[in-house]
C-alpha cells in the first residue's frame, strides 16, 4: 500500500450483512492520535473487549460484506483522497471557523475581548455537533478497501 494510505491488518471477528459492515480485530494497536480519519473511523467501543489484549476492534462498512467470513485475515486501507477529506473535516475547517469567528468578532466589535474567544469556541462546538449528527453520512464518504490476505 502507498505510504499516505491508512492501513491496518487484522482478522474478521463479526460480519453484519444487513448493515454491510465487518468488525475487524487489528493485529496491533491502531495509533490513531495523529490520524484525521479517527473521528469517523467507527472504532468499536465494546465494553466487553478484553483489556490488555493487543489490537483493537474497528468496524468498516463495505458493500460486499457477505463475501467475507469470520476468521479471515484481511488488510483494510483508506486512500489518500479519503484521508485528505477527513483532514479537511477534522482539522482545516474547524481552524478556519475558529479564526474567522475570532477575527470577525474582533473586527466588528473591537472591545469584545474574551467574548470573541468564547464565541469562537461556541462556533466550534456547533461545528462538532454537526459532525457528530452527520457522522454516519460522513463515514460513508470514506472509501475503505478490504483485501483478503493469504
């Protein structure tokens, strides 16, 4: 896979053909701290998952979920276009919104002081709420490719 792709290898632990999703237990911990896709990656938050085990459960939506089987080794990757789109949603747009509101309030009301910062954070909160409300639709725009490993 290309270097700019987000790639994980793992084993399919669950298949849900009705929602076209695969649950994949990765071979190593997903170090997603710096990844823009993490906000919409559908990481499983299964409380029954064992602590101390290596790897994580990741839920991936794929159109051909019924063609896979539990226990199969796979590699999942998101291309550079998907990671750039996620970077736009998770990093660039919030920064633009914050700076725009901050500068707009300060230019319109020069004596606003801390209110400009407060309004900029409120704008970020509204944006984050929008991301959360439309997370399923946004996640469907991330094109995951699932490849069977031998």
